[in-house]
C-alpha cells in the first residue's frame, strides 16, 4: 500500500456557526453575530491542520455563499477540500449560538434537509480514503440511512487498506430528533435507537473518543463503568473518556473496576468561558499525538491543552491553537486562567492564524488626502474619480498576479475601494494628515470604525516618531498608537504602523531600529511596518534585528516613497533587497503625482492618466523584481 499523503480525513457535519457577540445574553437578545466554520468534523479538520497535520474533510455544502465560505475558509486553514461536494438542492447548515452564562450556551440548529446530511455513498471516493492514515467518522452521520451508508463505506475501505478508523461519538440528541429545536444545548437523552446505531461501529474502530454521556449512549448502558466494559467486549480500540474540566482518561487495555485506572494527561485549570467546540479541539490535540506515535499521556496532555484554549475563548474553530501557540503554552504556561487575556498567547494565536500570507507586496499608495487636495484645488470634487483611475492602473499592472495592493482612504477613496480587485491587499489610513502629535481623522473611536471594514482590510496609521524626542510628544502619540493597535486586535484586523523619523529629527544607521525597539517595548506588535529607505545595509541589519528579536512573526516591512524620483527609489530598493524583513514597497506620489497635476488641470484624459500611472507603477515593480 502506498504511503499515505494525508494524515486524517474527517467525515460528516459542516456548518456556519453564528456566535452571539454579547456575552451573558439570551439568544433572544443578541444584537450581532460572529461567523465561523462549525460542525464537529469541520472543526477537527481545522484543529488538526493548525497543529501541523495534513487534514481533509468529506462533507456537502450548499451551492451558495455560506457553502463558499466554508470551502474558502478551510482552504485558508490548509485543509484539503477536494472531498467537499456542492449540493445545488440544499442549503448549508447554520447554527445560532449564545453564551448566556458560564458553561451555558443555548443554540439553534438550522439543519432541515441541509446539505451535509445529504452525504451518501457516492461522495466516498475509495482512492481518497486510502490516501489518509486515518479517517474520523462522527456520530451524527449515523442518524440517517444515506449518511450512515457513506460512513460505513468509508470504514470498509479504510479497514481494507490498513488505515486507522477513529470514532468521535459526537452525540447531539437534537440532531437525532430527540429534543425540540430550542434544546440544541441538550447533551444527553437516553435512546435505545441511537445505541443500536452506534454499537455496531465500535468493533471496527482503532480509537473511540467521547464524553461520559456519549460513552453511555454508544454502549447502550446506564452505568459508566459498565459502558466502558461493554465497549471493550466488542472492540480493542483505544478509548478516550473526556471529562471536561477534569481532563481525560485513556484506556488501552482491559477495563478494570476503577474508572481512574487509565492513562491521565496533564490537566490545565482555566476559566470556562464557552464549552462549545472544546471536544473538537480536544480531539485535534489527541490526534496530533496519536497519529505521530506519541505516548497516550502526551497525546492526552496536548488534547487537554487544546480543550483549555477552546473553553477560554468565544468561537469554535477560529479559537483553536496553532502548533506554535500550543508549544509555547506547554513550555511556559500562562499566569491567566482566562487564556483569552494572555497577550503573549493572543499574539501568537493571531500571528499564526492570519487569513492570508503576503511573502511579497508591491502596493500603489494613494491614501493621500491633503497632497491630492492641494493638487486638485477647486476641483476637489473630482478626487474620488481620480482615485478610481489609480485603482484601474494598479489592476492593469497586476493583471491577476498575486502580491499587489493599494492604500486607499475613507475620505476620498470610497468609490475606489469598491473597484479594487478582490485579490489585492488593502490598507486604509486613520491618522489626521500631518498631525504632530498624532490624532485620528474623523473619530478618535477607532474600534467603531473598524467594525464596518471588510475583514481583509488593514489599518494604516502614520506617526511622526523619533526615538530622541525631546518634547514629550511621543508619550501622547504612544497612547494613540496603542488605541489603534488594541482596536485591531479586538476586532480582528491587521495593523500597519508607518514611522518617518527623518521628518522630525536627524537620522543615522540606528535611528529607525531604535524607534522600533521603543514601540516594541511599549507592547506594540504591528503586522506590518512601513519605513523609509535606510541609508545603508547596516541600518537594515539593525532593523531586521529589532523586528526578529521582538516579533519574529511580523509580516514584514514595506518601503515608503516620500515623493522621491524613480532613480532615487531604485537606489533605496537595491539596499533594501538585502534586508530579511522587507517584503516590498507602498509608494504613492512617485506614481500618481505627475498624472494628478495634468489630469486635474484638464491636460490629460482618463485613459492617459491610467496609462501614465500604470507605466510608473510597472517600472517600480520591475525595479523591485519578482
């Protein structure tokens, strides 16, 4: 049998979870929701991918936007989506949830004839199943004949190929028709019918994982110890008993008369915020160890730690740790029982689960307000139209290639923002132009502005910061930068901090690096830095060292232009190419300045302006190099 290309394939539910954002509220009172991928198998696929396993999901989604979201988000997470079928007759499942109190999360499953429950044998490709070391089948998909047949087919293929079979009991009474629509949070209803469906599966399993209630229903027993013995009577599988805050016990042999006689992983006492999805995080951690040949104790410890992250945060899959984050937590722990309050863990989580990677970035910056207003003069009403032309020029140069972006503003760039290609990186300024000390434009409440922005748009803030500030201005500027930084982290947006020391004081090879060090020491860890060209390779080495010492997960640096002529930029680019942290540039007036003067004066047509800006932008892209 060929070596497996995948570590694990999960099978079954996939939904869009809509989480109420007002904590302590009934579902009736929720005012806004956060959207994420959900459903036990989808969550496990994400959780294992984040921990470094090669995972895939077999499910169905609707031929609509929510189904598209699931596939796109799983793709961003590194999950193989080739096993996801699109069902043009059914809608993607939805789940509405709220955190009403500690450990109490009412939910509504909107799953009437939903896409994932239409999974059938035709969706199970034998070669695909054989391509994985293990498959995970889940309890809910034994509740209907077609979904049951699909999972049983997958089990037969996996067993015949010598692959592992994992059973996540995943018992939701509501999804078996055993509770009303309002009882989505109900965890246990005894059912001989459900037990009769689950018991035959046990014999084919290599790993069985469930809560105390799930073990009872799978075995068809009323006593937990008897249930474990009943499972062992028909299966040699490793059995993992999840016990919530008490951790778990792993049974890998005969079941004795003492429940505690098993393998116990390290536990992690934390504050319970939301229990939903914790079991899927737990399974992800256990599979990371089990499939990589770790001891059961190690696998259980990793599982418990992943569960701890999940119950300490609001959402399901988006909150699961990356391997970097988990490894740090296992080595260093946290002084916070509410892990969501640990700034170090939060940064590691954010920086290792970003939506998109940008190893190279060449951006056309036309977020300028005052400079263009000065050029436009009495024709300022035409500024929005000119910015649309700039977008068309940038799109022409990009021609569908990755790694391109725009800086655009909210004041004059609203129309242009709608025209930017979806593949582009976008950053939007919030500083009041020219303000020293730093002030925000329009409103000092940055968080409320960010709520309205698309999730992929980055916040850009320009601060005239010099490390040798003698006036005390930087103390106030730091508070503004911190407000922008914290708002981005709370709302989930990238932040780009631009500093230009040369505009407020003398500079040498150490100036910019010292400025970065001051901002890092103040607790700021922006996703991007926008910096002026440095005078030497030594200056860039100092910048690299400052970034790598304080935040090795920083996305990197983009160079600004300061209206420099092309040949001067080319010299700066050449020096910057030696820097490890520089990813590209975000240049503006060098590209649009001449076209703007001519266009607003009526000496250049729209087409000529586009052509002129495209030629200048293309030249800079060429100078930077592929």
